């Protein structure tokens, strides 16, 4: 079955990057899912499955982020023995990466080449401000355009009031309340999934991401499960990252429920954008190196005292900045003593 890959985002830019691979036996494809090193893909001649080629595996040994992930455009090679392998990943335009709990410096790939990175948070139970801020920093750092989607609007009496409160956590970001059950707000998401566009979804388990995908697709393409309304928890519906083509073109990239989201050093710019209000206040402090603790003339503490800034938001800003600082120190240490760490030696020189 022939597939118009332009509907999935293939354009002149990706075609130019692919040109040097354009030869018999090669073709471009987009990764829809990765399972234990085997990728499901969509190409012009239909669906395909492929492993990773030796050259790319060699690159991944030096940089694990070189491996393909959902949303990537890749180069497929059909071999005479009927094997199909992925020989290259085309340059990514956007990339969502989170820090891993195990301490690896390279992080974990979540999605590639999404045009909008949507943080999905339920209105019922009430939204978690700290989680929203953390995920928005991840979304900003990806290079995609962030958007905040508040689901289950039909379960809240006055969703517009909650939206007004949450907008204060997301300067420069569109905040959209939607209901997959009634269809309210879905019209504002349609331009993000138009022909050739990809909407990436980030959020906790139970946020309603899979239900939202089904509503946008107009049919059941993702299995959903009931959750406890008391705390919004339930079994993970999505256990893998999946790119879902939608009728009429465009796609949604759904990700598993994120219980914890670590930020890498590269997310520093995203953090500044999430907390643009605090950075603006800090610019008015008397001292350029003000730590906003006991210094005289501190505009941040002044805003805290008069109620213009909440203690919770300031604490969240400080916590995330400390996390990024720690990530930076860890990365610098690994670059400084790579041989000692690889050999299992001491982290610091003896002496």
C-alpha cells in the first residue's frame, strides 16, 4: 500500500538530508515505535520492521542518543538476504530527552521531530504545579513549541478558573482545557495535528493522553483503562512511545506515563522560560549576583512579601536550579576523569 509520507512530516529539508543516501535499495521511513532494538516504521511503500545496522550501532556505542527513537526519520537499507536495517538517523529538528534515574549522562530519548510538545495534566484530580513546571522545562528544552493541555474539563465545574490559575505557571505557553468525552477544546488542537504536523504528549499515567489520542483520531487507536479518581493513579496504559498517524494527515506521538522526570543540564534555557516571571524580578535586584536569601534590595523577596510571588513557586525554581547545577557538575566530572570512571577507580585523584 502506497503511503504519502509528506502527511507524516516528510518535506524538502528531510529530503535534502537524505539525498546522500539516495541509491538503489535505500529508502526513508519514520519510526513509529521501538521494541528492544527493533523498530516499527512507516515508509512510502507501507509498514516495515527493521533492526539497527552495524555502523549506527558503532555510533551508539559512543553516543547512545544516536539510536533511533519514535518520531525519527531514518534511512532503511534492504539487503539481498532480505534483511532490512536502519543505517542512519536523519538530523533531528526537535528532541525530548529526560535525565535517567540510573545516573547515565546521556539521558533517555522520549520523542523526536515533534512540532508541539504538549504537557498533559488532568484537571481532576487537581493539577500538580511542580510537575507542570518540570515538564514544561523539558518541553521548552526540546526545541518544539510547548503547549499545556488540561484534560477532563468536564469533571470540573469552572475549568476556566483553573486555567487562569495555571497560566501563571506557564508564561509564554498556550493553556488549553479539553474534554475528550464532550469534545470541548479539541478544535484548538486540530491545527497542531494538521497534515505534516506532529503533536507530542508528555504527562503522568492517568492524565488521559490515550483517551485524548482516541478523541483526536475519531476512533479507538489506544487502549485505555480506568483510574482511581481519588488520586488519578492507575495502571500504565501506554508502555511504549508510539507515533500514531491520524486520518487526514498529521500524527500524535504518545509517551508512557512519566512518574519522574529528571532534567539535564541542557534544560537550563527551558527552565528560564518556565520561570520567566522570577528572572524578570531578579533583574530588578540591587545586586547582580543576588541569591534572593538575605541580600538587601532583593526584588524577588519583595514580591514574595507582597504576595506577587508564591513561596511554592520560588521553592520549585530553587529546587530545579539545584538539580540542573548538580547535573552540570556530574557531567563535568565524567569528562574530567573518564578513564578512572571506566576502570572503576576513584572518582577523584588520590592524594
